[in-house]
C-alpha cells in the first residue's frame, strides 16, 4: 500500500530523480500496476484525512491524534476489501 505525501499541500523533494514526493510515489504505483502487480493500493492524503479534514494535522503535514484515527480508518477500509 502506498500513500501520497502531504495531506493538503504539495511538497518538493530535492533528490536525484527529481520531482515531488507525490510524483515519485504515483510513478512507483503506476509502474507496479503496469508491471502486473495486483496487490498494490494507493491512498491520497485527502483520502487518509477524509474523516478528520483540516483538523487532522497541526500544519498540513504532521497528523494529530484525530489525523492518525482518520488514517487508520482509511487503511482499514482498504484492507477490509483485500483481505
């Protein structure tokens, strides 16, 4: 299971491959799917924070307790479908 970086903002990552963290994660996911992997799942930050909304982080990046509960609910929802 992969998750997109950041919940409500885009962050830049300085690395050798270039691109933002979200772009790198999405490309990794797309490569896995195109390579035939049927056991990889992608959750966006918005999906992870669906229950908590903007109250789920202290700064748009670092989760609060409510944010962690929201993320757990989203992950359990996906796991319930695949297990």
